[in-house]
C-alpha cells in the first residue's frame, strides 16, 4: 500500500509538471487569457508555481517510495490539513458538490493515513529505510 501511495503522488507530480508546462507554453494566448481572466504575466507566475508544486510532489513521492520518514510525515500532514478543510466545508457548506467532495476527501485521507501509519508492514518499510 505504501508503494501505491508513493506512485499516486509521483503521478500527481508528473501531471502538475505537464500542467505547468502547458500554462507556460500558452500564457500569451488570447483565448486562454480570456477564459481564465488572467494576464500573460499572471499565467507565467501560475505556471512557475505549478512547476514548483510538481517538484515538491515528485520529491515527496520518491521519498515515500524510498522509505523516507520525513516524506511519510509530509504526506500525512498535508492529508490531515486537507481533511480539516473538508470537515470545515461539511459544517459550513451543506449543499451541492461541497458535501460530496468533502466526504470523498475524508475517505481518501483516512485510507492514506491508515496505509502509511496503520499497519505493521508500513512501519517496517519506513523503519528499514532512512
């Protein structure tokens, strides 16, 4: 399960990198600027930010795959923050997609935390590697 979590994080990193490159490649397109209501320089900033996020995803994903305990903690910390936001949205926005998204976020977050901390095999994975 640890491998599954790591692979998913690496995939997120690659997708974020593709998104960043696409935004940078098409930042001067009038159609993209009109659709996003952003200037070319704002889109360049968003593309660069997306590439930084991609690098973080890739570093943490490969860290989890290699058994790095710091990467394990970062995944659980970010998952916990996402779950806290999802819980807040459940209490403040009781309708539509917020409820569905929040419930899915809570279920996935529970699985991720359980997969990384909830059983002996994952503890052995992260104890054996530094």
